[in-house]
């Protein structure tokens, strides 16, 4: 633990770190840093060569490394390894830490300014700010025009996600996605894809693997094709010793899994219910007030110094976080109690173990034992943050609604198989209520958007008709009225409607927003229309079993390891040169074995647009059962929760999708 600074840290450094109340306790390893904007005008820049080195080596790949860092905190969940093997897993984590070496080399006697993406990378997998401080950094600050160094601190080191702002090329009309090529994309999106490819190439170079690239979905084809033909990647593949298959999958092909509530693990609920850590995509704020002398009767009181989930330097907390993701909800909660009891016992705290059901009140009573014991707090601060995250999740009003969502989704699956789409929408209609008519357990506007995405994604391509138009029209009217009756617009509704307050939202604006929502929903329903094998995620019921949802990711894994069909139709191999093109051409006339994603000992999945905890857990179980000798790494741009999807679908520029930059 670093000794407390002689003068209190500036408010900007403390406001997002819960440890500030405790003599800057472990400030270095847990401080999240918010969104950076511009360089500090009042502060000396680092030398130009140094700044270039940081931007190209560290910052360009910051978001990719950030998620790999999350992988490092949960070996069995994020990297599905065979037989508990950890060779490739350890290598991936080592890659995350090594990425920060150029920064550490220049950090001595400097104030380090980080933007949000790089801060998240450091937060999960780079060793935390403690690593920068240990390398000689004086302070670690947010990259912001409001932050600056103090007297006697002339050296600054800026670490930011380098982006080029370019004008978009002239648009040309396209009749369908099949007409779209890489050159047709906006210049900025092309640059973002190339940045992602550059980051992936660096990872594969570190792992010393020669990959075959495969794609499922239009955007995935662009990424996989760019990786296959990337000049640096071609040179690397000539000398790499290992072999790997990389499969890119468009998230839009299966949004059902992203908005569904079928995951029975604690991690997914924590990530869905607790507020996001400012500037971070994969962590949440944990209210630490229970461990302080502060008393606030207001549950909505702002969290001044939050805790978080990422605890890269705390083995006990890392093990507990793994349990959150790998175990069922009830089992994980019991693990929380067991870890807490063991920690209290090691500190000789007077804890009384009780059996039976674990309640948030019981966990809170155990937490109180640590409250006035500074040494115990210091020794177990990472574990205590995860325990409080559990308590707050179990007490959260959305926790009870989670089961309501799950029950309604199961009912929808049955009705979709038995009824036409208009009947399904008519069933949803009476549940859409204005704010003044809702009860606590009723669905709000955001909840209905989640349910609509679930319906249109699981149904697939829909036949248009007068009856459907009428049913959609009634749902639209109800949603417009619900939007207009909101006393305050949530952040999501503000983005969707373009209005910053309920007072500025007119009926016309609400109607335009709802029309746009349904246009996107129709596009979601057609996402799999060109698929031959993966054209449905809905398994109809029969006299023997109920209708079910079959995740696209599960279908992909089953197809990869189905050796009766050696050439997966919907998993497209992206050629990397003339040799591969010749193979593809000759295969039409003679028996030539094309590359298969199941050929290699390492399988890498990249979900373009996000992945859920449940999907990663499912991958782990599937691979372990079907081919335990294969090592698997799961990469993505973010850990998705149900509320992510309406924002990405209805409030995001679709020409700049979230692809992990």
C-alpha cells in the first residue's frame, strides 16, 4: 500500500474512488477515470516522439485490451480452456500487461493523463493505477481540459485512444447488403475497422499464431476480410508457429440472447442492475456507504466514491468474481457468504455462521464487522466491494422484475409458435401503460423496447399485411402516449427522441421516434434472411416439449464440431491471398478441402457488438462437452446487458457501430 500523499489529492481524483474516505486506501488500484476530452491547456506536453509512441502502441488498441483485461480477471469464464489448462489464457493476460510497458517506461516523475478507453484497459488487465505509480508516476489523472499538473510537476504523459476525424465519402445507392463492399463504408468506419484489425494482429503476434479467418454476417465479413489481407498480418503468418481459427459473428443476427433474461448467474444481474462506472463499458459503481460513518436515508443519493468489480490485484476477489459468472445464481450467493465468513475468521472478527438461505440482510450484518477495523478493510477491500455489489443487486427493485421478464419471454416463445405476429403484439398491448397508471412491478418504456426487440429478433422474417399493420399501429399509439406522459425522460428516451426534457417532447417528435424504432425492428427481423443454416433461433414446441430459444452461438459451435457436414454453409472463410482463392476455385471442379474452423487447436470467437456473460458460460460448457482438447478465447467489444441493446439499436449512429474500438 502506498503511503498517503502529503496533501490531499484533488477532488477530480477522488470523486470516483470509494477508497478516498479511508486515507486514500488502495487508491492506485481501484481509481476509475472518466471520459477524457482534450489535452490540458495549462500543462506541458510530453515530447513528440514519446507521444507518438504512446498513441500508436498503446492507445489505438486500448478498448480491445480493456476487454482482454476483463478476460484476465476471470480465466475460466472469459477464456474457455480445456482441462483447466492455462497456457493460452496466461499468454492473453500477459499480452494485456505487456501492452503498458511503453507507457511505464516513460511514466517516471510524470503526471499521467488517461482517456476513458485506456483507463478501462488499465483498470481490468493492466495492473491498475498502482502499476503506474510503482513505475514512478506522480499522479494518474483524467484526460480533461479541467485537469492539470501542480507546481513542481513539469512532465506530463498523455495516453489516449488516437482517432482520426475524416469526412465521409460520397454515398452511392445500394440495393441490398450484398452490394456493399469495404470501400462503400464511411471513411471513419473503415479506419475504426482497421484499428481493430491492428489490435487483433498484435494479439495474434504475441500468441505466435497463424489464423484462418471466418465470418458470419456482413460487418464480420469486412473485419475478417481486412484481417486476412492486412499486410502486417500476412508477414506474421509466414513465421508463426501456432494455428488458430478466428470466427467473427455479427451481434445483430441474434439480439434475442442479448435482451433475454434466461441467464441464471449473478454476474449478469450485477452488470444489469447497478449503475455504470463513469467512462467504463464493463464495470459498475458499488455504493460503499455501509462501510463509512456517513448516514443517508435517501437511496437515490449520488455515489461520490464508488467501489467496482475489477480487482486484478486481489486473488480472493478474482476467485469470487469467477463464481459470479460460472455458478448458478443461488450457488454464487452462497459463495459470497462463504468468502465473507472466511475473511472475517482470518481477521478474528466475532462472526456467527448461519446456514440456510442467504439474504442481503445477513450479508449486511457480516459487512458491519469490518466497518471499524482499518486493517481488515485494507486486507479485504476488493472482496468487500464484490459483497456489497451482491447486496445491492439482491435489494434492487429490478431484481424482482427479472423473473417477470423471464416468465413473459417463455410465454412469448410458446405464443410465437402457435399464433401469428399480430396476436403476439395484441397480447403485449394492454401491458403498455402511462406513467400515472403504472404500478411498481409494471413495465416501463425501456422495458417495452427490450420486449419488442426480443419479439422481432426471435420471430425472424415477418410477412407484412393489413392485420399486422393494424396491430403495430395500436402498439405505436400506446408507446407514443407513454413517451409523452413521462414526467421526466430517461437518458435513453432523451437520445431516442432527441429531446432533453419532457417539456420539449411533442406528440410529433414522439411519433417520429416510434416510427424509427419500428423501422429498426423490421430490419432486426430480417437480419437472418440470407442465412441457410442459421436462419432461426426459435425451436417450435410439440406434444413432447415446449418451444425454446436456441442461441445462434450454440448453433455455430454445434456446426463447427459436426463432422458429418465438413463445409459449414453460413460460416464463410475469408481468403488471405492467391493460394486460398485457387483452392476455392478448384473446389468447384475437384475435391479440395477448404479451411474449416474446427481444424485448429485454438478457437477464437469475436462477437461484433457485444457478448453476454451467459453466452460465454454456454460456450465453456459446450466446448468442454464436445471437444475438451480445444482451447477457446472469447473476445468482444463489451459485456452486454438487456438495456444496452435499445440504445445501440435506436439511439446510435449505425454507420459507427460498437465494434470494439
